[in-house]
């Protein structure tokens, strides 16, 4: 009988550096011709994009036509001495072969993450995804010398020294590892058994981390050809390694078993999601997968249970397995809602509510109807002296803090510990007026506004930086200021700014306040723009759509508190005047949103003119809430509220209700006056609902913990601030 020759290899893509696989005659039927090769795959065209993603028409290793996939070039199980796999063999869907018929009992779950289905293993059943190697190596038990492994997966974050197995081939009796792929936070390891006359040992080929732990899907192609090992991630640039020890030409898998996501034991069990695991004998699979419109999800062959339109599995096949979606629920205080958190959930234990991140807003999905019943004192926070301003902030992995700006030479930072604020750090200041917390990247800063010069007559305010090593704030930058009242930190187009409210220089209140800009090269704030102000007391930054605004509260021009405070808009690289408001000793601006409506509230403290006779009732005046009229492109007067030398507004919400609390400090006769909480009542505007006894109230802040919602206010007339708890029902 004449032995037929192998078909021509001209034009067959064998991959980078791969030698032809059929250089000498074969036994009849062992090397298929061009017809079979042409039918091995079909191409799914991506209309309008040029690139295509190959996909198998079916799990072809089960087809009668391709039952020789487990065969070696030189004969069957009893006669082969060296495997040479033909390049036209179809992919072997290892994942589909390993799927148990009863997914639920087998500990397998179908999970949807980022709109894509994958399989998740159970730690209680590390053997669930396994099958004997003889099932696919039925004519020859030698593993191919040249092959590709294609795997699509979504991996979790791991501790630094932890490893997880993606798949292994293990001897059932001796538990010896013949072949495997595992990963760690920084490495991907391909393991195989090597042996010679001296004995056997395990060889490891290591690739540096392909950056898998980003909560996204990725497709890896590991191509092996003798001593050449290549790893391609998401159709990117391949990482090639020429190893001293080649992959063995005669690796027998007789008596071995494939394990998906484990090494036959719970330790090292894969805790992520796997969507595709394919063995392609004889060639580099990259040419079949790439280019592709979605390279992170390039498909060679996936199990039917993971195919079909999302949410509508064909023939109810997905129901054989517990089906769930990848659902991340964040606990604790309100997290940011950005593109990264889109479609993720946040559970607010204090409000007993579940919220969904949509666009840039947290939307209530399920919540108990929470209502503010009453306010009770939670803590008397004793300070070194009277406190003019407070700032509540959180530092990741460090905790919740409040910074108190004290009138005397030392200000303090307190940390929330066991449900109350406890002294944490003292910082020297010079009649501090306020603190401002802000971040730049991972850097955490705290800026203090000093009103008086130091003992050497030097006048400056200080920016402090959080030391992750010392767990304390340390001086970072001195900034020249003039009786500074307030700092405002904000970001525009990826650039960071700080605005200082300079109140006066000597007896001159009509001076420039300064906007500083962060220089990434020098890592310092540098003066960027000056704005003329009159006894500036407060800055407030906010955005409306694509526009950025900065409002200044002007309190005194040297002769009168009846002065215009100004609103500026960012245009052509600088802040330009947008609108002027007539105010009376303006001490604070507060911007807030209710639905699509934008409001701006000013705290008026005193109606005074040097030419008029001093009157006690000049402190009891109206503060004003303005609303943005989008059509007129201006803020219009919405509501006037009578206040007693108001120094601060604070906006907050409880459940579906919105509130404003005012810091009333003096009624012309006494500093012991009530500060008022107003509730939003739609057409009626803000209506007084709670009256809180305060003494020289200067500043309000609101914050949340797992135990509930709180208000804290500072007193400019006694060395004690108070923390109040909002009781809800």
C-alpha cells in the first residue's frame, strides 16, 4: 500500500517561529487535506469594522469527522513514539468538556459580569470541573509538542503572595503535576514536567503580570513550540521567551486528569470567572483570533451555556446552572458615583437604603421611608479655645476626622473612635479661621487659613500633607496671605486649584484674593490669578453643566457691610465676572441642588455703615436664597429668611427630604440664640422645623457613619463644639 504524502503546508499560518508540523510521510488518514482544513472554522464578520473574530460552528472535537484529534502522526496509542499534530485540527474546547451535566450539584455557577457570562467555581467542589485526559487523548496519550492555549477570564484581586490555578493536568494516582497554568498578582506561570535519564523535575516559564486584575475581561493566548513560549494579551504585542528547557516532545498524559481552576485541591482554587479555555494543537491561535473588534473577548470556542443573547439563554440551557450576575455592593459612607462605579450598588446602612449609580448620581432603588424626627446631643467636644471653623473629612484606610480651627495658638484634629471624636493631633496655628481638606491623586492635604501673623510678624497660611507612614499631617507649603478667612479647593479639567479669601491687609479691606494652581512639575501651588475683593470671607466653587463658577462673599469695604458679592465664571483660562449680588456682611455662600434645580444661599451677618448710628437690630436681617434661571442665565431671588448674624449655611438630606441649617451667632443682645433647621417643602420653599439652642454658633458640618447621620457645630464664644445626632423614624 502506498503511503500518501502530507498536503502542502504553503500558506498555512503556523505562528511565529513555528516549524512545519508534517515534514515526512504519514499513515493513511492521519493528515487531512485542504477540504477539511477549509471547513474547520467559520468567520463571523463584523460589519463596518473590517476585523473579524473566528468562532467555531460547534464543539468540533466531538464531530465524527475530527475524531482523530487525539491521534499522533505516527500511529495509535500503542505505536506512536513522537506526536506531530496537524495544523488543520479544530480547537479542543476544554471548558465545554469539563462542564458537569448537573451544574448546580457540581458546584458551578453561571455569572454575568460586565454584560458577559462566565463560570464560577465553588470552593466546596474543587473537583467539579475535571475530566480524564483519555476522553480527548483516546488514540495517543502524548500531549502535542506544539500548541496554543486560549483562555478568557476575569480575575479578582489577590494578596501579594497568593497564587491561583487556571487549569492543570495531574496524574490521578501520584498527584504529580504534568502541566498547568497559574497566576499571581505580578506573574503568570506556565508549568510542565521535564525529565531525562537523571530523573524528572518541574519547569516553570514565567511571564511578568499582563495586568489582569483590573476587574475587566481578558483573553490570553499562550503559544508553545519547543523552547519558544509566547503570551499575547487581548491581541496586543506578544511577550516572547526562549527557555533553556524546551517543552517535552513526549509528555504522556496516560492516567492523568484535566482540572479547570484548580490543582485537584481547594488551595489555589481559581476565584474569578472563566469564559473560554481552548487547546489548539499544532499552531499559534493568535492568527485565528486577531485582529478583533473586542480583543478582550475574542472567541475561538465557548461552551453553549455561555452563548446566546444575554438574559435569554437558548433552550433554557443556562437554567441547568445557578445563574447570577456580578454585583458589587459598596457599604459605608456615600462613595463616588463615576464611570468606574456605573451600574454598581451602594447600601447605606444608616438610611437602610440601596442605591444604584446611574451616570453621576446615586438613584434610590430600595429604601425605607426615612424621616427626621428630632435632634439630640451626642457629644460635647471640648477644644483648647473658641473654634471658628470646622472641617469633617475621611482618609481611606485611616478613618473619619474633624479639624477644628481654634482662636488661640493651637488647633486640633480629632478622629472618630468608638462612636465619638477623640483628640488625635495638635497643629500650631495663628488665630485659625478655617480648614480645607482636599486630595490630588493619592495625596491628601489640609490647608489652614491663619488670620494673624506669627510671633516674628510673618503672615502666612499653611498647607499640610498627610504622611501615610507617620499617620499624621506634616507641613508641606507656606502661602503668603493677609488675614485669611477661607480656602476653597477645586478641580477643573484635571488641574487643581486653591483660592484664598484675604480679608484685609492692616486696615485696608479692599485687597486682592488669590487663586493658586498646582504645578505638577514643582509639586507646589503657584499664584495663577488675583481677584479684587472687599473683606472677603468665603469662597464657594460649583459647576453647572460644562461651566465652572466661583462665588466670593464680600463682608466689608472699610466703611460699610452693604457691598456687592460676586460670582465668577471660568472662561478663556481665567475667572470672569458673571453676576453681582447686594449683600450685608456676607459670611458664607452655600450651593446645593434639588433635582435639576440649582440654588445659591448667602449668609448675611450685619447691616452696618460708619455714618449710621449703631443699632442692635442691625444683626437681625434677611439672608437670601437664589435660584438659577437657566433661560435668563442668571441667579434670581427665590426666598428670604430672617437670620441673626448668620455666619454659615449647611445643606443636607435625610431620606427623601432636604434641609438647610443656619448658624445664627448674635441677635444684637446675646450670643445665646437658636440656630434653625429648615426643610424643603417645594412650592413653600424652606420652612423652619427645628430650633437648636446654640452659643455663638460659627460653622456647621454634616457627616454620616454606619450608626447614622450627624451635625456638628463650632462655637466662637466658648471652647466647646457639639455633635448632634439626627434621629430618624
